[in-house]
């Protein structure tokens, strides 16, 4: 089974410490999924991946799509009221490029479970099921412990 993950973000330091949170999130996705597609939507300066690439544990399964502000404006019909990070369009762009049998749609601040746990959830569901997992509050110590102290 091939699992793809779509991660969308905008380099705007949303929520503070975005780079630090993104390193954990993307590294956990790289470790868990066969394909990780990072879609940077409408970052004013540059994609966040350019800032954190030296801290990523790359293994050849990360794809990077950049939607510049100019293109984002066109895709949102030049609407000045359009959401700065249009998650629906960014997700659809990533999903259209995914090659997995299963697709995980997520955000930049999600720490991903281990592969075995994802496969268990998939294998225990029928083929016509959409699964949602809620985000929960946690601490950095719990995250590090969960991922073997990394």
C-alpha cells in the first residue's frame, strides 16, 4: 500500500515558531509516508522549505510545490477578500499530484503517527470510509518520546 501525505502551508510564522514546528511535522511525515507533497501557498517572500531544508531528514519522498502570490491571485480570481492561505485550492493541487493508494490531508503543524499505526487504521476500515483524526494538545516532550527521542 502506498500512502501519500499532502501538507499545505504559507511562510507567515502563523502561530509563532512555524519553522521549528514545521521541522518536526515534515520529518515525521517523511518517516511515515511513501510520498509527502508540500504545497507552499502564497508566501510573500519564499517557501518555508528553503529555510528548514538543512534540518529535514530527506529520503527522496518529498515533493515541493510553490504557488507564488501572483499565481495565487489568479487562482482566486484576483479577489482581494480571498483567504491568504487558500487551503482548499492548495490541497486540491497536492491531491491531484499524489500517486498513493491512500491520501492523508494535513497541515504544517501536525506530528504524524508511526507507519504501523496509520496502516492499522486503514486496514481496519472498509474501502469506502473517510477517516478523520482530531488534533490534540500535547507537549514537545511527548512528541519527542513518541518519535524515539528525535
